[in-house]
C-alpha cells in the first residue's frame, strides 16, 4: 500500500504542483499534462491513441489505451478521468487525483489478463465552460463510441478521490440525503443514475469483496445536485451505463475549485486504499459474467 500511495502522490505533485493549472486558457500547461499522461502510459508498455480536436484554434486531445480482453475482447469496461482544471486552481483533488488513479490502475492492469477489454481514457475539457457542451472531451468520445457501436458494459468516472476526514460533521449532502448517510467524510462514494443501478451494485459488491475501506453508494436521478457533475454524464446521454467514483467534491472538500486545492491537502494512504480496492473490483467486473 505504501508503494501505491507514493506513486499516486508523485503523479498528483507533478500535475498539480509542477504543471499546475491546466486548461485552454493555459494551453502550454494543458499540453504538458497531456504529454505527461502519454509518457506514463508508454512507459507502462501501452500504445497511446491520441484523439485530437480543435477548440477556438487550440488543439487538444483525449488519450486512450486498452488492456485487451482474453476471451471477450469486444466487450469493454471503460475507466476515465479528466485532466483539465477549472480556471484559477492547480486541481490536486480536482482532478489530478482522478488522473493519478487512472495511471496507477492502468499500471496494475498490466500484470492482469482480463476476460473483457479494459479501456482507459484521459479526457480533456470537462470543466466549465465546456461541461455538457459540444467541446467537452468525454461527450465527443462517448458520441463517437456510440456511433461505432462500442459495447461498453459500463463506464467509471474517477472524479476527486483524495480528500478524507474522520471528524464529525465533515460531510455534507443534498437536502434529505443527510439523514441516510454518515456525517464523517471518511468514505468513498459510488454514484449512478437509475438506469446504471445494476452496474453500480455489481461494482459495489466487488469492491466490498476485496476492501474494508468505507463505501457508500447512491443511484439517483441526474437532477440531484452533484450526481451528474463529471464525465459519466456524457455516457448517460449516449445510453451507456456509467458510474462516478468520488470523494463527493464540494460536499466534503473545502478547497473545491479554488487556489487552495493543493497536493499537500490530500490523504494519500486512504487514496491508495481506494485505488487498490478499485483495481480488484474492476478486475472482477472485467472477468465476471454479465
């Protein structure tokens, strides 16, 4: 676990401290983040597919790799995270943590032989002003996948995974949900819409088989505040099952979308436990019958 925590920490510090704020207002930084992700994947032994498109005269790209399935290669479990940040924030939790998890999961999967293909995608342009719009990287990707007829069994969006507190009242919720969930922000949350509930429960059960880390889950309509705020929403819009894995963002992290979202504020031991549990759970899902 210490090794995983150290690897995650190194990725977060590179993205959020060395590169820093990364978006189309700072294209050099955005491209530096893209290069870093591609270089890490190439060093792990993957062939990186760069899916480029232009926004306002600036070229940007989603990045894609795959660990091909042994028996059911045409069926895909897709894992994604966005690597851009909101304006004015170095984005350690949002979303260097998600990218760090993506990179570590792909490293771990190199030693596995999944039955289904496990695809990893780093998305660009998730943050405003692109969220839910035509230039959002995950929406462009999901539309293309639908047009190709990709058989994506479910998609997992890694969205803010590094913030944990064990103090009372450190966790907030949308109205009414606070009566059903704990008041300590020491858990990881799995979120889906109603249509994706079966995939959500499958992933939750698999996580619990392999990890004792606290977990909560919710299948709710997209209009519940916060439920749709990441790249999984793009896949819902194309009819795919999709799940967000998150530390609950602004319901827990006081530095959300601010200059204070720094690497030294993350909790790397808990973060590593989550990633280790996710690896085992996702490998189970890639191998189990649907």
